[in-house]
């Protein structure tokens, strides 16, 4: 497992242990693995995405940018990010938009929800998108009733890119169902993707559903967005711990206290790690960390890159994931849409290479079912969550000398 702390385009179709594992995380800033895109400097406008590339826009937590004056609620950062996305769909070859959660700050604020719904309306019908509800978007026991009222499944069923959602627990009608957990299907530059949006600290029923969805779509490259995944490994005992404690996959929860929520580590162990087609996990939640990059190895030898972005309390930069299939690269771009410039650093994380960097990422050739991972050709399959038995295909040794 490789831990990189960056300190703290286009068809649209349980708070538990694991402390002993903390030492596996290696703090690393390495130009061999992570490099700054050479053509991006603060003085330049963001260049258009090159031909053959495509972009996924990632909207980090928008909760802290909400302001109310005289009864009017506004969110200038959220508005700027969404409007910029719409205006740059073509030039940046944006194929999908994902919100990592904490859409609002106050769960009971009708004004905040109304503004959020109105802003996301700007994307509606323009580009496929999904939302992973954060802890501020639900109650501590895990009810997403309010969220469902503004972003329920009926809002999306008319789009061919909308795959569906978790039906929920009939014994807890407002927990987890009605689009609180959802998936979307899209294609870009001949590559087929499944985007899976999983709520904060998703309980076991959601993970079983997610497991089945990823299995059903094992012929697609998978990306997961879930709100709370990277940050302090153990729950900090004081404020300073949120800044200084060891960082990695989190082993504590904020929500679903009643029905057994799962930490990031448990979600990885019980679901995410078992899927050979999983390439990325995107998250937010931790503004006192702001940016992290973690490399994990799945059960099939596949490398999974997890990326945290939460620039809350700054001026609101967002993330652009620019896929360059011909170069086997993923550019991670942190861009401030209000200022029209790249984020070169923040007070908390001043180094530019923590915000602008490149990850080696080889996508499978369009139309192929195998994923080439370090000399092994993995055909889509998974491990049973109960037995760990191999299913759906096998791994075969591949000669990659001419690949």
C-alpha cells in the first residue's frame, strides 16, 4: 500500500481497530510517481483539454460557502464551480461531474437545499452527474429524508446514463434509499465507466448492493465517490489531531450510528478491494487535511488510487481529473473557478505538487474486458464477500513487452 500525502472527455450515455496497520502507510512525495504537469502555471489560463482526452469534474464539499443575508441564502463558490463546468463542457471535454458530499451545512435549512438544488439544476440535462451524501446531508442515525426530497431517484430516471439506486431498508424507509446511493454509466473516448456514489459510512445493506452493482458491470472501469474515506486513520482526541495525526483510510464513523455504519477501511475490506475493475475512489470531508493521495492494491493486484479534496474555508478550488489515455496518465488539476487560476498552494498545504500532479493510469483498450495490471491480465471478476472464492474469470500471465 502506497500513501502519498499531498500535504495537509466524450459520450454521455465501525469505529473499530486496525491501528496496527497504520505503519503500512508511507509518507511520500516522489517526483517519479507524482509530477507537476509541466504546462500548468498560475499565470496561464487553464488550457483546453487535448484531443483524445476527457475530464471528470469533482466538486468538493460546498457546505462552508453558504451565506445568508436578509433571509437570502447564497453560495458563490458552488455557483461559480457549476457555472464554470457548464461553460467549459466542450473545451475541457467534461464527461461526468461528481459531488463528494456535504452539499449543505445545516440539514434543516430549506434555503441551503433550495440553492443547492437550483445550482445542480444547471447541470441537469447537460452532463451526467452524481452526488454522494455527506454527514451534513443526513442525520447522525443515517436518515437522508431531506436529501431525498431534493435529489430523489425520480429526478434522474429519464436519463439513459442513470443506472439506478439502492432501494433501501423497508424497516428504515428514509435511510439509504431513493438515490442516497446510486450509480451512473457513461462512456468517453471509447472507454466505458461506472460511477458509484456511496453515502457517508454506508451500512452493510448498501455495501451488499454496491458489491452486486460492481459485479454486474465488471466490464466497465469503476470509480467510487464516497464522502468519508481518507483522513485521520483513528478519530482524533483533540482539534490538533485532525491536522497532525497519521492519515490514511479512516477507521471511524460519523453517521449511521443506529444501523451499523461502515468506516472507509471497512468499505474497502468488505467491498471495494474485491473488484478488479476499480480504478479510483474519490472523497471529501476532511478540510483540515485538504488533499491526500493513497495508492492501494486490490485483491486482484489492481492499483486503486484514492483522492481526497476538501478545500473548505479557502476560496473554493475544485478538482479536474483529466484522463490522457494515449499517455497512460491522469492529470489531477486543482482549479479556482472564481479567480480563474490554478491552486499553487494553501496556508495549510503550501506545496504546489500537492495540488497539481500526475498519476500513471493505464486504461484498458476500448472494447476489451481484461485489465492489464503489472504483468497480469485480469478479467473482470470479484471475490465473494462471504467466502472469498474466485468468481467470474481468471488471471492469466501476459507478455507486455510489446504493449
